[in-house]
C-alpha cells in the first residue's frame, strides 16, 4: 500500500485527527515554522528489585536539514541498552529515518528509511575490528517492510515520538488523535485521549534552577495501544520500558512530561518519573 507523503497531504488539505497536523504547535496559532518543544533534554528513571532503568531524550533541529527535527534517545536497564536517532517531520511527527544501536549479549545496528511504499530496514552486524563505527559495519540483511492498511493521512512514527506528540495533543481541544507506531516488523495504532491529571509530587533537577521538589498540577493523556495489521513478531511495543496502555502526566504550566504510568515486564503496574530536564533557553 502506498502511504501518502507529507507533501501530498498538504496539497490535498487532509488535516484529519490521525495526522496530528491540526493540533496546536504554537501558543498563538500564528502561521510559521513549527516551534520546538520547551524542553531540550529529559531524563527518566524507574527502580525496581535493585535494578534501575534509565531513559534520556533530546530533540533539536537536524544538523544536516534544519527543516527536519532529530530526536535522540538512550534507554538502559541492567546490561542492555539502545541508542535511537529519529529524523521526523516537525508538523506531525511523521518518521523519516531511524537508526537503532542495540547492546547486550550481542550488538546490532539497524537503519529504517520510511519511504512512500514501504520501510527499508538494513541490518549491520559488528566486524572483528571493534573500532569501526556502527554505520560502517558490514550489512547482513536488507528487508522491505510493507505498511498495513492505513487511514488517509495517517502518520507513522516511532514510540519515542509519542512523548512529543502527546504533549502537543494535551494542549488541543480535539477529543482524540491517532498515530501508527512502527517497532521492527510490527505496527500499532496509538489512540490519544484526554484524561484527568491528578496533582503530582515531583522531585527532579532542572538545569539552571536546581532541584524542583513540589506538588504540580497536571494534564493527562491516555495512550491506548492496539495491534495494527498483521503482527509478524511477538508483541514488542514499548515506551520507556512500559508496555500496553500508558498514561502520560504533563506539568499543566510548563508542559514537561512528569510521569508515565503503565505496565513493565516482570514488574506489573509501575511509574516512570522525570529525574532531570533542560529547557531550551535555560542557562548552563
């Protein structure tokens, strides 16, 4: 199936809920480039059974193409970690290219090009020379991943982008919005809806301001996750280590994502909390 390109969506004026392009990106709704979020970097942490899981997100204009954004993410738990670099369209979060370096018992480096008709996945395996950078590792396989049946104007993105898109949705008046998330070979439909945000006690470090320890009012966004199309592998949706349906609580004033609530493997219901943040214009 041919996935409509972002340019064709603009020409056709298909600004449906599923594109997220109709959601507010500017506080004053004036025309212009989509502004970056207020945050520059975020660090999350969750501890259970003497194991600490950490995730760090950062977003900035793509150095090679300022019309794109680049979201970088690092997640680690025990001896396993992954580094993801996602190039995406600012207006709606559409994934354009993704790379993922996985480290554990084995190392793997994969790239994904989100093309109009399919996703091209290229896997690289490490050579004997450990000094060779991952992008130069020998190619071990190339696969074309076909898109599932999608609604017109549907956005296909990566799970990490949901932190950005959910905050944007939290400021909208739309009742719901949907995106498709690609993991490896599987796709998932993620439906966002507003939910009550309870007062939340926070404790995190804000660059340039020090420790923030207080009760904050929040806005909640519920992420309802369901399989989309044929599942070619076992369930593998995950956002910062959480599976299934997730609730994200945002600071009602700053928009910072303060907490994610969901289910983690071998732990059950749990929470992942913001531990550090740097705002875009904050002093060093």
